[in-house]
C-alpha cells in the first residue's frame, strides 16, 4: 500500500521553484539526470518522491522526478546487478536539515543507515540503490543533488578526460570527513567524486544505475566535436517523439554509460 504524501508538502513545496538544472559551463554542459533500471517503478517513486522529496513532472512521454540540479528517471527492467560492483558505486544528495530528513525516512518506512558522522547517512532503496545523504545547513533548498561517485584505478586520468570532454573542473570536494578530502571533477549542478579502486569493476550499462546524463547546449555541434576527439557513439543523434528533446549515448573509457541530452526539461509555461 502506498504511503500518503500529504505529510510531505512542507518539505516538497519550497523545492519546486528551485528545482531546475544548473546553467551550463563554458562548454555548454551541466549535470542532467540519473537513469535507473528497476523492477518496481512504484517502489522507486515512493523512494524518490515520498522519501527524498522530488517532484514528478513530464516532458511529453518522458517521465522525470525533479530535484535541484538533477532529474531522476525510472525504467522498468531486470538489471544485471546493483550499482555496487560497477564503476559508479553510488550517488548522493545534500539535505538542509538532517534530523528532519531522518524522521521523514522513518515515517515512510525506510530506515537510514547511520554512520559515525552525524552529517552523513545512507538511504537503502529497492534494486540495490544506495543514496548517500550529506547534511548542509547552508543549503538553499531542503534537498539538492550533490555527487555521483566513480571508482577507478586512475583518478588523474578520469579527471583529465572529464575536463577535456565536458569542461569539468578538477580538484577536491569538501566532505563530511573535512575540506578537500575527495578527488573530484566538478560540473554545474553536481560533482563527480572519485575513489581509488584497483580491482576490475563492471560497466554501468545494464545495472540498476544504468547510466548518467549530461545536459548539453547545441548537442549536434557538441557531438561532432566529440567524434573528432575519437568518441564512438552507440547510435546517431535522435529526437524523442513529441518533445524538443534530443539524445545520444556512448560509454566513457572506464565503463560509465552516458546519455547526452538537449532540452530534457519541459518547456516553461
């Protein structure tokens, strides 16, 4: 039985006006979406709307769950495995009020995994999804996308590739462990956090976290530039029926399946 959503209005309502994708960087790129391949779409909707505080919207036939900085997208499918064991192990959000967030989890029958640090918890979800939650009292919204976490044996190479390909800014990101403790590549709207892992990892395609998406201005010109750099796309650029949205897919050198989109958000009215 679905849990009523009426109790969530105080948490969700302030998000709506802020829940847009970030302005793109100088290359025309911003964080776009996270696409989950899941057994039970309704169970995931409960997690992302009732627990996490996202807002369900649509762009034509495209169903989106909107947060400041990112969309979450759901597709019914049988995944080959959870994110753990793949290149993208997990992803994270920031919340303004951690005690209130924990109470909301429990009110919705989700028990967060507490850590030794009161500023960090993990939320377990269906299909092996595990979401890191970081407290940030200075946040401008109740919840906001924070990062996705790539595990790799060569952190400098990943930073260099994402800088060259998407204009990501290499550096360190603050964490609950202290300032400048996590290697990172920053994009508008979110952070790509990097952790050293020497053992072989599975690519993301087919896992419950199937792919990540970046929103791009002038996608046709952008894809031509990437092709000139040697990027091999899975199929030609295409437009989603009855929308302005155009998409194209490829896999990065470490196995992260990536979708590039243009005009993923619905038109403002």
